[in-house]
């Protein structure tokens, strides 16, 4: 959600803004209604367990029951909706998915007699009847198939845009016909301001098309680069070991994870839960399906080998402070201008690589002092066909 | 906040989709944890397969709206696989009587490109268009996905059980079982079949070639006592005389012949001699169009001419003159030329008539060619079918003698003259099994369909020439539920074995002992598997005997009267087995420049006399055929290609063209590929659209293909190329000449070595994801091929001189296309390439107009994922052939040859990583890599030592349309004709 | 110096100023005639076909047209150049005559300018739609971007085409519009309809007719005219470089810029003639558009036609004189003779020979012949573009590439659609806008009478 921030003294604009928000709330109030009705459809399809059981399970999960609860509620750690910040505890959804295919006994063991240090610490005061725990499991199973509750709707850009148009029309009408506003300057300012914001929105949206700087999707495993590359100082190229000689830096194969995780079975953050996923993947021979963070368009051919292996560019230069990232995110905007500018600045290790011996003219220019350093752009790094073919 | 979604389903009904997914996931997980055997049994290659699929699917989905991309790493990364780097596996191709030793490029588990294997002495790094296109057959939508019985799915176990039961009862009843195959040159398969035949009583194995060399084999049986095809060495010959044998196009081992033929004709590095090629033929074949002297004749005239030639030579040598019919053509000059080049000439004939082949043998013997240019040590084995065998099979089926038929890689219902009868008889059989990989007419008549794996999914070995072996290994796990027929045959006679083990054992027992260098079999096996070939030297014990030549001479008939229709295999489609391959269907015939159809080629004079023009329709013996007026077509003849008109082939091949196999005749038990006294009449007011991709024949007196004769060339190396000298002298320009710092990529094309075979066009298509557009669009002159081969005729239209010229983007230093693009989508690179950034192109098409070579192609439509262009790129399977290193172009952008810049980038990167300069010949474009004529050379013009720099300094080198001062980076070397006049 | 004595009366009927206003505004207030509705319906149908063709083009691809690898431009560029040519005349007519102080222009310039705007819009559609990826047309404009930045190719004629056409459209539209302001005020003040008063009032920009306003108005007209005069020359010069900068035989020629500008004015004047003859007949504007007006335009056409003929012959001569085998082939074997001879000779006759009939006064005064010839010139000029584009492209350097070109129904539909759009625009103009610049006509209406003599230029000169 992008709030339009306005200088305070233009009270009229502020009022209009509030009015806009109100109108918008009115507009969207229909959406939850629809959502509720569709929820009921889903429930109607499912025969057992009963609605009451589910409700009871939900109450236990959310800490409304039992009445004399002295321990933390489930939901206080295993949150239901996607948080904005990293939550190391497995989310409700995570747990639900893990146990949906398992029977109650497994679930009970995991909850009541946990084996990991971290989980033991937080579950130690747990008191819950088996019957009630069953209902919690039912609730979780239901959750697994219905998905997490929908996050609150966000005001989208289009609504903002349309509202600005309405504002402009009103201002125009006033300017020409109604003359309700005493000072013409105000209407003119409204007009220009709205137009300005619209242009800004369009430009930003256009630049953002196909880009996703700061894109940090949820991953199937809460893999933290901070823990691995930062705290434990594992070299980037230990896992992404093809970066030096292949186009692709490579996402490590599960066997590589097992090099350490055959022994390391409990982590400092999520305890066993996340690492268990690695072990499970290894056991089931079902690879983990990661979400790609850095997506270049199909028509861009980027080679890690060229940058890491040959030019010895530091990983951080493009990927940013990965060592501090719990959630991996796209650090650079990966726009063409970003590439090109770097090529303009980067010096080529011209003398030490025998490949460049064939660049006779440039060597001559270096010798004669015509050229002080050879930069990537001098050897054609900004040719179209370096990346587009 | 942006929301990302993966599919329409997720967008529309996320909850239900999620539910489905969860159910599925939970089920699979529990199955996996319980240790379900079936799922756990997945092997590495299985995984490669699924991995390949997912990558392909991901790259295909990623088109318009940006979905959430997934990345699936390996569980266990195989050592040899690195994502992003291609692996090459050596294997062999043998289909449709064409052999090639090849390397298969595998990217992320998917075979995507075929390259020639340079260490093979047979194909020598060359391929043909059909070999190049064969990778697409792997991803053919028409392929059978599993075994079936009478149209219903069946498991392998059930099929095995049922067939075994039937075979056992036949065995006890001593019922005759026939195994019908195409020619099989695999020694291990021979062994497997031998085991089958041995154990299953009363079984006959028949080899069948739709276009057979039966006559040649039988003649050699008479002359040498063995059914062999000798080993022709064109590079050793000074004179080559071919009677209707299109040895550069379709006759026997074309890649090998093209290699040695062009080696005998190339004039690079100061060579001053070349072989002279005479061709007698009716239609304008690829060989004929390359010939120095061409005689258009009727097919029936061949015997008489050969007899005259025999007599002329025999007379000169003081031998016995054979009585017989008179020749209509004066061959005294030819005889003289041959006599002057004794032991250095080759006479061949494509005829299937034993008598004619006996005469040819006689001539070669008189000229002393055996042991010199024609060797018998390593005879060619790729055609072994004897025509009488299959005819006997038909009569035995009719009489009810044959009870069961196993068909493997043979399609007599389509390609036998009595195909319909075959179909009817097969349907009556108690047991009929087809091993076919794709639907075809014969398979449709069989009860059981037990699909064989594609050759890229199978283990095999080949012996194309005696003593010359090669191996074939799977480069992908079977995509579908298929099985090698060898395994089935062995299984039915009680031998359960993996074919790789069988093959390995066979080689251990046989091939391993034929060498002494390596003592450890494992090492031997790995080496040969890696290299792909194992070649041994044999000695020949065969001797010529003049038996039968007299009788043969007396049986030669005089030329028939009336119009004769000659039937030939086309370059692209061949015998019709690969009619469902859209790349091949769209490859224009090198001479006629027509794709997607066969047609009746009629002589120019005949067309004028009868008011025929292109696309008119004539009726020949009741069959309506579209007319193409073919310069060089012999008087009173019509030529039509075989291999078209398939009924059951798949979405591409069905009903393209007409099936001419029913017209194949028979003489002395051998099939005859022409018909005499054909009844021809024009169908009034009827036209038929032909996809002609070049409509103008003449060079209009412009110096486009520079050419000269050998004599002139020896006198003056610049002859034929005076224009270049003049242009260079006069060249002035306002603009700065481009400066290149590191590399200047260039290409030289020796027009003397280019036979026009079309291999390069398909190699380019496979490498660069070039789309198939279909007949109507080819007809609209919108063909997408980045590399086209222009064909010009000159002189007499009844027997013209033909010139071929491959034209691709010339990468002009002063490119007219570059400065007209309003958005800079096509600038010049620092390495001399004329680049095009597809994603920048807005499609004004101005560059297309301003390219004097017209090499730029436009995406007039969306060719990928479009129902209207349902060829190779409309299904997930078909798109698996796409090269991930080349962008798939969208509608509305211009594209063109990039000089395989992805290959340049790859090799440059490798050199940089290894800290060394790029080696000469390291980078090869797709067209250059597999050119069977070695006509295309690619390299760095800035490197004075490179081959290309030397060729650019050759006196024969010129640039196309040099006078426009476009400064092309592509050079052509003058064509030299060795006419004796 | 210009003398009206020579030319005679500029308008007939000896009208009073009020009468002039009434006469000219009559069609706006009068009941719309039936033929107008019929013509409008036909135009809209044509337009709908065109819209459908554009839809097909955008959804299916340029493949729905008849172009191919060899002939990558076809009807769309022919029509573009043709419309641009037509779009020249209005402004050229108005401005050159304005600068030359030819007062007789007043009766015609409004129509000519309206035609210009409509024609340029029609023309602009073609290069836009003919792009393979029209939705990315804005890449042709240089704007700051995050691609490096990646600029446009300033060497490309197409880029300048875009600049020239869009500037021209802007300037000619403003020129036309500002010229109408006083007339809109007139309607505002005379009409009885409230809606009309509001609408015309809005467009009149609060014009009061004060002398200060007139002063500014005249100044603006001259400034805009000055800019537009340059543009008239530049636009078609630039359009001509689309061809002249190409290396195709028959394109690569230095004669193209003047040749195209003259050709454009030629076709534009022909279209003006077509329009004014229609106005004359349909709206009985005979008093304002007199036989003298038609006569004057015809005389200009004779002159331009001679230039055209000279240009054609020069081109042919140069092709022969240059000795370039490709040029010789294109001109002698593909235009004068050969496959495209019909088109060539029709072009030659229509553009260079037929207008010579205007030497005869009889012809000039026969409105039907004038109309027919004006139509012929329009066809001839279309053929000229056809000849340039199609003959050069179909058979150029390498005979292997020679291919034919035939338009598809989609292309024809697109063209017909623009004609429909043009005629609809013209019909709307007839109905809603004063067809003749009222205030300008008023200025000249009393030009020849005694009391206005002192206004005449040269009145105070010594003779």
C-alpha cells in the first residue's frame, strides 16, 4: 500500500484524501461478504469433521480454550497469517501441512513429548486433553486444505489512480462551471498535483514492470543465508559451486545439504522443524521446490562464470549483504541500466589473462598511454549480443 | 502489494487448487515414506527426464505474465551434469538406410542438437538434413506412449505373456513366423535375431528396403560372389560418371560420398586439380545439379548408353565388344575421358536392374577401378533388402503359410507397390506385432503395438561398413513407456536381459578381440563408447568375375517410347519414414525449392508445348499431380518424389503430397523406379498451390555466384572474380571503416564445395529455435530459415548449369539495416557481428527492406504455442527441443542469423576461464560444424593465421554485392566447373 | 504586389457582412440533409471495416497482411505516404498563400486545413499499426529510461518520421483550431440553442473580438504559419528519406525530398479541389467558392504537374545515366516495361499528362471535369507510391529473393477504414464547423468596393 503523503496545510486535499479512503472502504466492504459465503461453500463440501469440532479445535489453537490456560497459546508462536518479518517458529500452515498426512499419534508425540531442545522449552508446560488435541489436529487438517485465512485487502494502485482522475474532473468542473472554490490557485494546484501523482505512479509502475527489486518470496524451507553464510561463515561457493564455471550458480543438490545436516539436525532458530524438511526430502527423494528469487527475462543470458569465474566479481556486489539476510531477497533491481553502468566502470584484468592477448590494438593503446585502463565496456561488454541472443 | 500466481487455476480458484495440491502431496509423501517400491525405483536418468520436463515447462510458462518461477535442484547431482553446461554424448544414427556417427548435445537432460562426429571415417563429422532433424522425432507428439493391443492399452507384462503363449503354440505347430525389418546393420541385433530365429522354429527374418539396392546387391553377387555394396572413394577419382545415382543426395552413404566428392573437388590452398563429374539422369537431382557435364536422359535409355560406353572402352582396350541395343547419345568423349583416367575413375548407377549393374561392374573392371577408387575391403552394408523376399512374404501370407508377422521399422503397407494387399493380409494374420515408435500404415494393420524406444533412448551398435563399428547409447531415459525390440525378441525366447549388458557381452566376445592395443575390456568399452566408433582394417578376398555380363548385355532393352515417369527419393523426406517431421517437410527441395509437397517435374519444352505452368494439375496414369516446370528435366520424362502422401503419420505428415509407391514397377523380381509410356493429360481449370520458396531462376546477368572453369582458373586464379577486383579498386566511402579490437568473426563459403544439400539449413534451425510456419506461409514467401540456399540456373533451360549459394546474414561492416532501425535494435558489435536484440525490436520491418541480401526474417505470426501453427512448437513435448541458449522469438519481431553468437560466447568464456587465446577452429557455427562438404569455414578475421583469414586472401574470395560497399563479413569462393570443353 | 483588379472579385453576390455570416453558418443551424446521413452511414461502415481490420492485425499479427520476407512494406506505407501527402495541402495551401498574402485563399483554407488534420491522423495510424509490436511504439521516442539509458537511433529516418509527423499534426491542428476561434465566437453569439452556445462558447475561448485580440490573433497566425511552412517542407522531405536513405534500387535517390514535397502538395491540392467542388455543389457555396477559386487551384496543378513529369523523367534519366545495373533494371524492366508497366503508365498519365488539360480555360471551368481530374490525380499519386514501394522491393538485388506482393482483405479494409474515417471527419466538419473562415471572408468581401480602396496594398504607393 502506498500512502499519498501531502503537506498538511492543504487541508482540502487532506479532506479529500480521507473522503477517498472512506469511499474506498465502502467499495471494498462487499469483498469480505463474498469471501464468507465462499467459505461456507467449502465447509459444506466437507462432511466430517463437524463444524463444532473444528470450531473447538480452532479455539484451542487460538488460546480461547482451555479456560484456565497457564501456557502460551499455539497461535502465539505458530502464527496463522503471513507475517511481514521473519518468524522462525513454524507457522500454523507449516505444521498443518506437515501433519495432514500423518495420524494423530504422531501429532500427539510431537506436541506433548517433543524431542528438540527448542520445542521442548516452549512446550514443556503444555496441558491439553487428548480429545481436545484431536480437535486441534482436525482444525489444522482443515487449515491445510483451505489455506491460510486471506490477508486483509490492500488498496491497490488502480483505485488511487481512478480517485485522482475523479478529483481532477471535479477540479476541472469547478474551474470552468461551478466556481465554488474561491481561489483558482487551489483548483489549479489540485489539477497539477493530481496529474503529477498520476505521472509518478505511471512512471514507477512502468519502471517496475518486470522488475522486482526487494522481492523476497516465501520459501518452502526457512533457509537463512544469515545463519549459513553469516554466522557459520560458509563460503558462497561451497553451495553455489558451479558459479565459477557455469552460467548458472546452481542451487545445491540435496545431497550437498546432507553433508552437514546428516549431523546437524537441530538449528538455533527453528529447532528441528525446518531441518526436518531437508531430511524428509532426502528420505523421500522428492526435491525441494524453491522459489526463484532472481528472475531474469528469457531473453537475457547472464553467465555467472563470466562474472564470478573470470572477472572475479564479489557475490555481494550484485546480491547485496547476503550474510545479513534471513530471508533472501533481490538486492539489485537487475535492470539493464544497472548492468550497463557496472560494465562502464569495471576494470578488466587485462594483462593477466592470456585470452586478452588477441586484443592487440588495446595493448598498443595501453602501452602508448592512450588508454589508462581497459574497462569492460572497451572490450564490448555492452554489445547487445553479449546478453541478448 | 503485488500478488504472484502460478496458473490461471490458482488465480481463479486458489482454494480448490490448494486442496488438490495438498491431497496429492500428502498422498505422495506417505507413499514415499512407506517405501512404495514403484516410486523408489526411479533412477538417475528418470530424474533427468522429469528434471528436463520441469525446466522446459518453467521456461515455456514464463512468457507473458510473470509467474512465480520455481527452481528445483537435483537431489543427487550426477557428476557429469552441470546445470547450464551442455554435455555431448557420442552415438550413432541409422534410419531409413542412412548412417551417421554423431554427437548429441544434451542440455539439462534434454537432447537438443546433433553434431557430426569427426572421428568416424564414414561420416567424418558431416551430417545430412535428415540426421540433423532426427532429434525432433524424439519429441514427436505422434509417438506411442505405451504398448497397446487392438487400440487398447496393455501392460508390457500382459503383452509379453500373450505373445509368448501364441509363439509357443506356433512353435509346437511349426507355424511360420516372419520377422520383417528394414536393413539391420547392428551386429548385436543380428545376434539377438539369430537367437530368436534359432529358438522359435520355422521363423524367417526378411529385410526390406522401400527404395532398395537389390539389383546392385545381386549384380555384385554375380560379379564378386557376395551381396555387397563396394566402398566408393570419390576423393581418389579424377572422373566420376553417375547414371541416375544421386550419390550426393539420396543414394546410399551420401554424407560419406559428399565428404569425399568435395575433397576431390576443392581448390583451396593452391590445389589445381579436381575431379570431373558426369551425370546421366532424367530429373534434376542434387548430384546432377553439381555435375560438370550433365546428360538429361530417359530412365530407359540408361542401359543402352552404358552398353555403348562398355563397348567403347572395351574396344579401346582391345576387349570383347558385346552385341546389344544402340545408344542414342554419343559417348565417345566420355569414353575417352575415362580411358585417360584409368584406375582413377568411378562409374556408378542408381538403377535397380541387375543387368545394368553388371555392365557398370564390367566398365569399372575394364577401367581398373577396383582396388583403386572402388574398394572391396570395407563394403557398405546399409542396404541389404532383396526385393524378391518381400514379394514372397506377400504370397506366403496370401496362401496362409505365414501365421505371425513381427514388423520392425518397416512400413510395406505404405511403401510397397502392393501396399494395400499387404494391409489386408496383415489384418488376417493370427498374430501381428509392430515395434513402431510412431503410427504408420503398417502398424495400423497390426494387433499389437509394442513401441520401440527412439534411437536417442536406446543402446545399439552399428556396422555401416564391414569392420567399421559404432556404438549408440541412450542420451535420455525413454520419455514414454517404450522398449527396445531386441529385448522383446530375446524375452520371448526366454532370455531376460538388459540390452546394454547384452551389447556389452557381445562386444566383449566379438569386437574386443579385433584389436590389441587395449587389454582391459572395461577400458576398451569406455573408450569406444566415449569416442563412438571402433574401426578395423579388413582385407578383401573378393575377385571380379566377368560372369553374366554377356547375358546382361543381351538383356538390355532399347529405350522406350512415350513419356516416362521417374520416381526418386527427395532430399528432405527420403523414403517417407520421417514425413511427420515438420523441419524436413519445410526444408525446400534443393533444386526445385518446393517444400510440403511432391510434384510432377516436367521439362520446360513440354510445358510450353502443352500450355502448362507451375501449379497446374496434370493426371499421370490416373493420379493428379501438381506441375512444376523443371529446367533440366529430360525430354519426355516426368519426375515425382516418393515418400509423400502418408495416410497415418501424425499431424504434420498426414496427407502431404501424393503417395507414388503404388506406381513402383517390377522387373526381373526387382523393383523398378520408373514407369514407361505414362499417360499424361492436363486437368483443365485446376490448380494446386505449391510452397515454392524461390520463384526466380535467373541471375539476370548479375555477378552473384561468380564462376569460372578449371582451365580458366589455372590460367588466372582471379578468373570469374574480376568484379571483386574492380569493386575493391573503386570502393570509396564517406563513412569510417569499422574498427575491431579483439575479434572480427567471419565466414567463408566455398561455392565449389557446397553441394546445396540443405544440412546447414536444418542444423541452423535446430540450433537457433527457428520455427516451422507451414505450407501456406512458405508459399507466401515467409520462410523463417536463417540460412537459405539460393539456386540459380544459367544457359540452356533444357539442361542448365546450376549454381547454389547459401545466403545468411552477411554481418556487414557497413550494414544498411543497422542505421535505419529507429530503436537501435540492430547495432554493430565490437566483434564485427550485426546483432539483433529481439526484445528491443518493435517490428517496423525497415531493416528487412534495406537488407540487399534479404536475410532478415519477420515473425509474422505467433509461431509458438499457437493452434494455427500446430507443428513442432505447439506442445510441451515438441518445445523440449528448443535450445535454452537462444531466445524464442515472439510475434512481431525481426530475426536473422546471429553467427551462432551463443556458441561464440560459450567458447570465449571457456578460453577466458582457462586463460588462453581462442584456438583456431574452436568455435564452429551450427552450419559449419556438420557441413558434409566442408564448404563453410568460420573464424576470426583478425587472427592472420586463421583458416578464414587465409581463405579471405584466396584469389577466389569475393563478397556478395560488394559494389554496394556493405563490407560483408561473409566471403564466397568462386565456383569452378571442370567442364572438358 | 498583389492586385485584386487582376483577379477580380473574390466573392460573388455582393453580400453584407451579416449575410456572409448567415450564409456560411447556414449548414450548422439548418436541418441536416438526408444525403449527409447516408454519407455518414457509409463512412462509418467503412470505418467499422477498418476498425475490424486493425483489430485483426493487432490480435493475429502482421501476417494477416500480404507482406513477405522480400516485400516487407506494402499498402500500409503506400497509404501512409499518400495520406501524408494529402495532409500537406491544407497547410501548404493556407500558409504559403497566407505568407504570399494571396487573399483568395480565405474561402478555401478552412476546408483545406480541416482536411489536413483528418488526413494526418489517418496517415499516422499506418506506421503505428504496421509495427510488429505496436504496443511498444513509444520506444521510438527518446525518453530517459533505465536501460542504460538506451536511446533511439538518431540516424534512422523512421525516428525523424515520427518526430516530423507528430509535430506536423500538432502544429497544423493548432493552426486550424486557432483560425476557428473567431468563428466559434460568431456562432456562440448568433445561435439560439443553449447547448450550442455552451459548447461553441467553450471552444471560443472567450473571444470578444477586441482589436487587441485581433492583433494577437494575427500575430499567432503568422507565427504558427511560419513554423508550419517549414514543417510542410520538412515532413515530406523526411518521409522521403524513408526511401532515399534506403539502398533499394529506385529508392536511393537525392531527388526524393523535393520530389516528395511537390508530389505531396500536388495530391493535396487535388484533394482540396475534390473537397471544394463537393462543398460548392452540396452546400451551394458558389458565392464564396467561385469559379475563380477553382480556376486558380487548377493553374497551380498544371504547374506542379509539370514538375512531377520532370521529376519522373529525371529519375529515369538518372537511372540510365548512373549505369547501375540494379537501377536500370528497376526503372526500365520493372516500371516502364514489365510486370508493373500498367501502374507506371497510369501514374504517369494521371499525374503528368492529364492535368495538362487545365491549360484550357474551358476545362478549368467545367466543374465535373475538374472533379474527375482531381480524383484521377489522387489515384495517380497513390499509384506513384505503389510504384516506388512495390516495384523496388519485389525485385531488387538478388533474383532469388524476388517475390510478389498482393494485399489481403485486411490491408484493403484498413485503407478503406481510413477513407471512411476521413470522410466521416469531413462530414462532421461540414456539419459542425463553419466551412469557410467567416472573419477572413468578411475582410475581403468589400475589398473591391470604393470605401475599402485605401486598404488595398499599394494604394498609397506612387505609381
